C-alpha cells in the first residue's frame, strides 16, 4: 500500500462519513417537518397587495449580498461596492 493509496482511502472514508452525517441530518429534518405539518393549524391564504414589491426588494438584497462576497468564492474579482470615504484609518 502506497502513501497515495492510503491518502485516497482516508479521503474516501471521510467523505463517506460526511455523507452519512448529512443523510442523518436530512432524515431528522424530514421527520421534524412531517411532525410539524401534522399539528400546524391551517392558515388562510394571504393576499398582501405589496407582496411582489417586497419579494423584489428581497431578491435585490440577496443578489447584492452575493455580489459582495463573490470574490471570496470565485477567482474573478468583482468591483468593490464600498462607498467612497469609508476607508479605515
């Protein structure tokens, strides 16, 4: 057995363990959701007149937040969204 084989086997075992842990968490969440679904009261449908505007504002916020952190998870560098005059001294 070579070092490369041992390393690969260790990586495979770690990934297998992580997958099992993830499956256990998903199963627990599904069980919880099923339990809550069975006891939650039925709610009337809400017809809020400004829902589309609210969702649009939330989507814009999410897109701006993702754009701000994009350089952390991509090799591309997004332009800075910092306002002028806010540099630390």
